[in-house]
């Protein structure tokens, strides 16, 4: 890494690289500074590039999906963080990124969408207030499996809660949590069954307690 041009363009030892999967605000547009600084905070000193179906844009810049040193997708984090929109014309991750943008919009995420919509909530969240035990447990499980904390959720048109995780395995994986069962125990604790594991989830404790198996 040698420099940050804006939210979706960076300078590297191999030349200027344009993120394949996103469009961030241009200079003079709303949220330009915030998106640029967000990218600066994500890239660090080392990055990894993944080719898309096109290697250059019309300006001769290298096109690529960009990952940080830990393997987390920066394209994903920009979109889920409400600092960029998804590129919709092509790319092997187009559908995933478009889904994350829809989620960011509906949850009023970040600088772009903070005043444009309302967050969608699962049944568990609507019953328990701002703390969602299902989302908390999904975050914990993804962190355990992928060694990442970058977990983003969305509600499908059928009402299913689907969580994506961007981690060391590359682009996001997904898990449908609509069939998870939640029972409130009171005093900030819930039992959550994931159709494979059972946990006690606490609103004051980061790590849930496994009850089974």
C-alpha cells in the first residue's frame, strides 16, 4: 500500500487499483471524506487482490476485489458499513454485494443510509428491544468458525434472517437463522437453539454458554 485516493481507489506497489465490487462517493459528493477515511482505516499496510471478470476499467486502472491482511473483504465492509454502493453490472460477487447493500439501506447503516430508512428487525429483536440474541449468537458462531467479527445481517423477502460473514476464507459465507428457536429466561438471558447446538445468550456477556452438545 502506498496511498488512498478515495473510498474505492487505492495506490499500491503495482499501480492504482479500483475496487471491483463497489462505488464510493466521489470528491465533492456527500460522504466522500467519511468513505475515504473508512477505507484508510481498513486497508492497513498489506492487501490481497482477487480478479473479477475484467482486469481494467476504462481509465486503465487495475480492477480487483480487495482484501485486508487478515483476509476480510474490504468491498464487503464498505457496503455493509454504509460507505459505498454495490457495483451491479458484473462480477462474481455481485449478488452477494447487492444483498448487503439492501441490508445496509434497510438498517440505515453508515453515512450513506443513516437518514434514509428504518432497520428491519427479527421477531426476537422486536420482542427484546435493541438487543437481538439471534444476531448476537450468529456473530459469535461466525467469529468462532471464521476468525472474524465482520458479520452482517439482512431479512429476505420471505422474512428469513440471513447472516453473512467476511473472514479469512474470503468472501462472505451465509447462514439462515430463521429456524432458530428463542426462549427468554428473563434478567437479560435467552436460550437459543440453532438446530444443532443450544446456547444461553446474555445481553451483558460477549461469549454465549454452550448447553448442548
